[in-house]
């Protein structure tokens, strides 16, 4: 698998560096006065300074739970997901949207999931699968 690239807006680069670098544990890559790259579990995430940009409001339902649209995130092996979930639960300043839970329990595509917001309000989802072959199961 090759990594994807996502550019996303943030309001402050210093708080973004702290959140993605220290809280999520991302390696910090190249940067300038207006953007910074992060290695988010092997994927290239580019945070671009856009202090006046508002976020879109709205959502959708997945397995009966309201989820924010838009959002982005990463699919992880279950052990990685558990480690990240524990790290986030121990962090007092996390803006939770949905705390860790299991979705589609006992069905094809069963997954653990959690949703948080970064300091700029961007919604992130982290999914955990015990069997990566189930990611696209229907």
C-alpha cells in the first residue's frame, strides 16, 4: 500500500504541531511559515494555515451513530488502535466527538472507532480492525 496525502486547514501551526506531534505521536516533516507536514501512521498530512476559514457543519449516520462530515483519519491494526485510544483517553484536553466504541459488532466489517477534533476543529476518525481483510467487507 502506498501512503495517501491530505492537505487540511488549521488556525494555528504551533498548536497543530503540539497536537499532531505530541498527542497523536506523529513525526514532523518539512514545514514553512504557512504549513507543516506530519507522518500520520505512514500517510502524509499537510496542515496549512487558514486562520479565518470556518468548518462545514453537518453529519451523517453510520450504524445508528451521528458522525461529522467531513472527517479524515486512519485505519489501524487493532493493537495500534487500542494503544492510540488509551493515549487519547489519558489526555485531558481531547475534544471527543465519539469515545471509543465498537461498530457493526458481530457483522462483516466489525470495527473499533473513535472520533476527536483537533485544535482547529477538524474531525478525525481512527478505526481499528482485528482482521484487515474486513475493511471493505459488506
